[in-house]
C-alpha cells in the first residue's frame, strides 16, 4: 500500500506523471498508443505548469484531476486483492499532496522564481514516479 500512497502523492504534484510512468513501464509494448499518449499529456503538463497564467493545482478542476489520477495510479500499484483500497489511498494522498506541494511551490517561487522552482518540482515528480513504477 505504500507505493499506492506515494504514487498518489506524486499525482498531487503532477497529475499525469504517475500515469505516464506506469503506462511506460507496465504497458508500453502491449499498449504503445496509450503509453505514447500518456507521455505526451505528461510532457504537456510539465510545460504548461511553467506558464504564468497556469491555473493553481488546488482549484476544483485541478483537485479533481489529481484525485482521479491518484486513484488510478494507487489501484495499479496495489496488489490485485487490494486495488480498491489502493485507489482510495492514492486519491487521498493526491489531494493532500496537492495542497502541500502548492504551498511549497509558492514559497519556492517567491525565492527562486516560477520556472526554476517548477523544474525542480518536475525533476522530483518524474524521478519519484519512475522509481515507483519500476518497484
């Protein structure tokens, strides 16, 4: 269940990154269109995050997307018999991490700027999702 929670937390920072990491590691050869599509969506999210007019991740639509992504990723990371609990834990972790990472990013942006703080957050999210997807 720890992987479900941690992958959900990554979804709180970057909604598409956990899904892209899981699609690339678990279904890349069997579902290349899904894998490529999720990677493109994740790349778009990473780029869009640096825009000054990007919406906050804690607006209702942002939370809803992260909750859904966290639930899916949490279910995928859980054992077959624990998928419902994995989804619940992943979703809860995504919502909590959304608020935490929003506050951390705001503080980092004031100190280092939006682009630099976003790139650091991207690196942490991508590396974490990749490591969790391979675990």
